[in-house]
């Protein structure tokens, strides 16, 4: 570099310097710049942000955390490919066959018109808590503002209570275990000619909200549903204390 600086000073002193000398100087500068660029390539490669490699659907369990909740998730159950990676995430969208709780066949294609009629699988969303109260607290402090006064008998010992019209939960019903509301509490839509009713079973573990979606008709065997949801969460949390 010192030689180059001297050459530059020489060119300034000799305005009549030949074009050949100037071209040679520019070539030397270009070569040095190229060497420095190549030397920096390994560092740039290491520091440059890159998306994780695509994980195969038949890969081993992925260790994932959501809101401090540690999970081991089968890749084939993750519905969005961008979520198919290990590490901390804000949300997971999962699907399991019912009642086996096995991952669905990735080769099976679902026509858009059939998506609303599925009764052989359960959908699970695990997301970072957005600040809303947990389900049991909502039952005590929020739902009573919108629930109708009448309580009716639901399937197999459940109690049912509808939400009033002109409320945020209009058209939905609340079903809960008459003996222990902590055991089973769901919010369901009604069956229509277009699509079956859907129930939401919600729970909070650590700082993660778990929402399980299943067809309303499964309420006929809600005890098995409750047991399978518990088994599903235990499978996803094999290292959790029992």
C-alpha cells in the first residue's frame, strides 16, 4: 500500500504521466481489492442470516419451545413448513389423526371442498400468550357478561349455556362438566348446512395458550375427548413432570 501511495503522489507531480502507468496502477488497486474481498468471504458466509434447511416430514421429533413450554413435535404434524424447525417459536399449528393421535399421511391430499367436513383429525394451535386471561378466569369474569341466564343439559352429564345475541360470542354455546369444570370446558359453534359445528378446548401451560379444535359431534363422547387431549399434551411433553 505504501508503494501505491508513492505512485499516486508521482502521478500528481507528473500531469503528463503515461496512460500505461496509470492503467498499471489501477490494475494493482483492483487486484488488492479482490484479494481483500475474497479474504472476507468466509466471515460474511458465517455471519450472513440464512433460513433453516427444510426438515423432512419423516425426520425425528423437533425440540421446540413456545412461551417457555418445551415440546417434542413430529414434523409431519406441523401444518406450516416455515414452523418446521427446532428452537423457540411464537406459534405452532398442528394436526393429528383422531383418535390415534398419529401424524396424518403427508401424501393424502384434501380437496378444498372437503376441508370443512373432516371428522377424523384434530387441530391444535400452541401460541405465545397474548395477554388474555386463562380459560377458567374468563369463565368467572368475562363470559357471565355475555351468557344467557338459562342452563340446559348437554350430552352425557355436560351443562350447556348459550351466549346472548349481539355479543362477541353470538351463535356459540359453552359446555362444561357439571362435576368439575376444570376437567372439561369448551366453546362451540352450531352445526349448519354448510359446515359442522366446531368446539374449542383451551388451556394455558406456562406462558403458552393451547387451543384444540374438534367437531361438535364429538361431544357425545366428551370423556374420551378429554382423555385424548390429555394424552396428546403428555406425548408432546415427554419430559414434563407428571
